[in-house]
């Protein structure tokens, strides 16, 4: 919080340390001894589970109305025979409702709200400090929170603290920032639906993304709220725990998939929710939603380096639902004026490996932008060929391709950069390429499959809105 | 070839340059003027397509019996109305058969045979030189062929020259080397089956891998040969062009998938071939085959860092065919002696984020190695936590986990290192981790899904051999 330059007073409460201070903050021996001049908006509770109900009691007396319980050791540890955690949670709720306190958690990371400099993200050095009992190596890294607390447009609600933390920490390499991040924990009071309802109307939030494992309320209520929300902004859901059989491997295991996943799929169909399968797909989809208008059709053109990758790209593009219409003969002939037939293939996918240059690439993208049968263009080749072998700089490359599509064509250019690379320089360049992409109007995906999948899902949400006559 | 230290004479033939020399080699004005003292084993032909038939004629007169035609511009350019390329190829075959010459190609990269220092791979600097008409930047890179021509155990047959080249060039980061690489091209004479038959009996080749788009001979002959081969060594096939509709997007497109892919799948079932879907899966599968014994069952234990990734891993593991039996209570209790219950989950997946240490990790792997319900263990967490936050060195980490499984347990440990990373150091470390893995007895996959998929496929080949009573 200090690293994030939280502007308001922070009070540390712990009776054990009243004679000490921590980073310039003094310790109070109890909640009641906190000075009254500044009202306390939020209490972060990190004491052993069994002490939390009495802390809530004390907060109530102090007039604090919002508590984030970081502590674990509640119902998540319960077994069929031992419901101690559940009982503690009920006690928390009883105490909280007596004073009108709202609780986030327990067993969660809390909230990141960059606009208020409130965060649970930490710098690389802080992470090392947190483990300083170990002989940690002194590695140079991010020294302050820097752009980790940039104000952004993406809300992320997560039922996993680890995933909330990871997602937030990756912000600088993903090229987007967060309006808010919420780690939900056990949801004994404030839950997914409360936050979803809030983000629906939050003017700072342009996209709502979630990692969820289960819903604590009626399915109908959730579906209704989702429908209202998707009419206003994209909702991307990664549903974890699709397979119920992790803990019951002996039981029928396709059965588990069918029931559960089918339900989520039909919910997504009804509500326009964009369903994704894992973390990488979640970040791909957020980048896609932030960057592109809806593709009007499934027609895509694929630019490729070699015949083999062209075939691979075609398989991956079509496997993921897009279509690849042919180029018209007129366009092929126009391209043949500067790219000879030999060792190239100008149908779709287009490959012109040996005769590739930045100028030719841009020229071809421009031409494809005028063709009605394509709504999207997938560049299935990383920039390394043009940068390392043709001597272009990466920045020139980025600038050229980001301006290649005719303005207002309504079409989108999706790029691919492989994580497999012959040279370390190539990997480094691809990372730089990715991190600079969003601010230049395109997304860099890890594979053609990922680009196609995201494009297809984005098209589908567009069609959903069209059907509801929203766009 | 010079970079690869090809030990025998190389004769350059080109009448235009008879007064010049290239890297110390003189030019001959015709094939007939090459001195007779050393017999010529191989001719590499890189002249315009229409000249190739007369070159074959000249080679015949000289007594050269093997020609690799690099040139393109043959049947691959033909259209429905223009079969010029096909006619040229027929002329080539007529001329070749008159002299008993065997042809590889045309339209291909040729052969890499490290033992003979024969190669089409090139150093990074050579690649830049090849494009020196452009103002290429001088980037430090591999200066000679180094380990690109290491003698290895993997044969790769490819119908795409680009993929053959890429695969070869990635050898040093993939951690394996090649016995031979063959780029097939148009297969007018020597074809896939010829090479497959050769590699079946090649004592240097332990694994046969392929990229193929189509078969030029009878399906039955191919199936018979595959059956003979899989009885001796693993055959991994990446079939490109699963979707026939890239060029005919308007036509029914699931129809294309069903017919074609189903045929390949049933062929794989019959023959024990390991079918993969793309380049990354091909390399994953080669690494898997080179490294592990067959898993005896589908039972796998997953080690994870946080609750969220544990759920993600479970989904990915089960989606790809493996099963996750529970830990016995005895083992859970043993682990609870050093890892407290709070913030950990010791069923399966096992997650013990905050209390993770290298010592604990190794201890747990050892215990899992003794449990009969697991044949494989997937470490779904990259080493960065232990290296950056707990101060272990990567080499200690590698050493510890590579020795963790009890010898002769017959079980396998599969590792995962994400390409998404909060810090550049993490990405670099994961690359180093991957490149050192194979020589330490384990494989590092890019995702839990990839690990599970490869493990499942390897198990399936094992079962196939069992059924045929081969193992």
C-alpha cells in the first residue's frame, strides 16, 4: 500500500508491537485506540481465523463498515464430518449484520482499485522481502509498483486469490490495466453477483472478466444479471472446475464434462457471455475485446511465411470456426505484379516466404482490406524474418502494420508470434512485439489457433448483440 | 556445407562464373568437366525448372546416381488448365530412369545427415548473408553450425521445406538432435514410404517423426509399412491439411473434417501411430518419446502452486484423457506433518503454495512415487517461485527434481513452465529450464494441457504395443 502511494492514513493494529514501528507507521494496540479524526473506510483483517468474529465486533463499535478478511481457515477446510469453518463464518455474519458491516472474504486477497491507490499487488523486491528468512538472491527487477497500479478499463473478479494476483502482476506485459480487481474468497457476504452488478454500471469498467468456480445464488438471478450486463459491455468468463472428477477419478468422467460444461455453454448462448477455457484464453479475449471492432463475417485471410505454416494455419483457423474464402483472380494478379508465382501461393492462405518484405506485406494487407470476403486478416508470421533478415526495426514494423489497413475498413488485423524460436533474440523481440501491440491497435497471439479462437468468439458476441438489436 | 565441415570434395558447376571462386571453391563450366578421381555421390540442382531435365541427362552420362532437385516451378504451380509442371516432372523421370538416377524433390530442401556433415541448415550469420542485399543489422548469434549438426536419434520426414528447416534449426533449444532430416518436396521419385522403410531399419534412428500433407501411394501399402515400423520404434505423424476447405470456404466445412480426419484417426488406431495436430505438439511428443518409459496407467498426480492453478490443471489434465485418483489418507497425513492444512490442499491436485520449498517438493514427489495409483506426476508450477523467492539456483532445482522419483519406480515426472511471466527473468529462466530438461531425464511442457496430452498419447502407444504383445 505504501509502494502504491496510498494517500490516506493507514493504521496498523497489533498489541504485540506497540513499541515498534513499521516503515514509518506506528502500531495501535486495539481498534478502539485508532484516532477518530479520520473515519476508517476499510479494515483488512489478517489474524487467525478464530479471532475474526471478535474483530468484526470491535469494528462495529468503531463504526467501520467494510471489512476484507484475508485470513484462511474457514469453510474451505471443512470435511463432511467437521463443519468448524462453516460455524465460524456464521458467527462472522451474525456479528457483521448487527453493525451493518459488509464483508469481503474470508480467505481472499481483497481489492485492487488503482484510482484509490488500493492494492494487493507487490513489487518484485517486496516479494523477495516477504521471503527474506530465506537466502534469496538479489535479482534486479521492478522496484516499485509502477504501472501495476495504472488505472485501466478491465474489471477482474476472481474466485482464486492466486489467479487474481497473477493477472494483476502480468498487467504490464499484457498491455492492459485494471479498473478494479476483486478476489472473492469464500463469499460469505459480498459475492460475485454484487460485484458484477457494480461493474455493470461502473463507468470506468469497459470489460468485465471473471474466474469462477461456482455460484452461490440461484442460477436464474445470475442469468438475468448477465443478460443486463452483456447488453452494456462484454463479459468474459473463465469457468474453472469444469471436470468435477478431479477428486473422484473412478467415476464416469465424460459424464461429468457433459452435464456441467453443457450447462455453462447454454448459459453463455443465452446471455452472450464469452466463455473461455483457461488463463491464457482469458487474457487473449480481454485483449481482443479491448482492441477490435466486431468482425462482420467469419471470412479471414491468412498471411504466412512458408507452405508448411500456411497449411498449419489453415487447419488451426478452420478448426476454430473461421472460414477462408479465396482471393479473387484480380487481386491475385495484382499481387503477382510484385511477387512472382514461384515459391509463393496467393490463394488463401497467402504465402510468399522468400519474396517477403515489409513493403510487400503492407501492400498486401491494404489490398485485402478492400476485399469484401474478408473481415479479418491473420498474420501467421512473427516479425523476426523481416527484422533479423531484412533489417527492418521492430518499431518500423509495428508502425507499418498498424497503419496498413485502410481506416474505417472495419476490418481487423490479428498477429501471431510464436514462443518457439531459433534464437534468444527472436524470443525477446516477440515479447517486445506483444507488449507494444495493444497501444498500436492490434493483438499479438501465441498461435494462429489462439488468434482464430478469439476472433471467432468476438464475432459471436457481435452477432448476439445484433440479434438482440443492441448494435 | 562448408560451415558443417563437409569432409569430401564439393564441386560447383556454373558456366557463368568459371573465372571466379566462392569461399575457396572453383567453378566448373559443366558436369562433364568435373574431375573423375572422386566419384560424385550427390548432385544438388538449383537451376530454373525447365533446365532440370537436361541436367539429369548430363548427370547420367557422368555416372551420378542421386540427385536432389532444389528448384521449384513444377507441378505445384499447375492449374486445372495448365499442366506444364507435371509434364516437366514426367520428363525428369524419363531421363532419370534411363540412367538409374534416383531423385529427391523437386521443390525441396534436401537432406540433413549429421554423420556425413551433409546439411541444409545454416548459421544465423549465414541467414543474414543470404539477404545481404538488404541493410541487415549485425546481430550477435550462432556463428557456426555448432550443435545444429549433432548426431541424434530422431528422424524427421517433412513434406514442407520450411518446417524441415525450422525443426532442424530449433534442435538446440528442443534438447534433441536428428539422425536425419528429409525434405520431400513433390516426391516424383523417392517418396515418404521409401524413407519410412529406410528409417524403420536405420539403427541410428530411435524415433520417426513426420509432417505430411498427402500420400502418393496406396493407403494399404502405407498402413502395412506403418504397422511393421511401430512394432520397432515410435512413429509420430503430424498430418497437415486436415481441413480440405481452406480453398473452398463455401463448401460444408465440418464435412471436410469428419471424412478426412476420421480416416487418419482410424489409421492411427490400427497402426499405433501417434497422431499430433501441430508443430508444438510434434516436438512435445518427440521429447516425450525420447525421455520416458510408458506410463502403466492413466493415473496422474498434479502438483500445483495455488488453488486457482490447481483447478485449471485438473481441468486440463482430465480434458486430455488422464485420470486423477485421490491420495490415500495415510499419505495426506504424512505430508501434513511438514505442510500445515491451512492454505494447502493435499488431495489431488496437491497445492501448498505458501509453504513450498524445494525440500518439501522433492519429499512429496518421492512419496507419490511409492503410490500405486499414480503412473505420472505433473509439476504444474514453473521453478521461478523456488528460484526467485526461495533462493534456490536453477541447477539445484533441476538436480533435485531429476533425482526425486525413486529409481526403477517406472513413473514419470512431467514439468510445466509457462511462457507467460511477470518478469523477464522468469521467461529467461523457463527457457533455460526447458533446454536443460531432456538431458536431466524430464520434459518441460508449455502448459499442463500439453503435458497431459503427450502423456496420454504415450500411454496409448504403450497399450497398443501391449495388445500386439510387443512389450
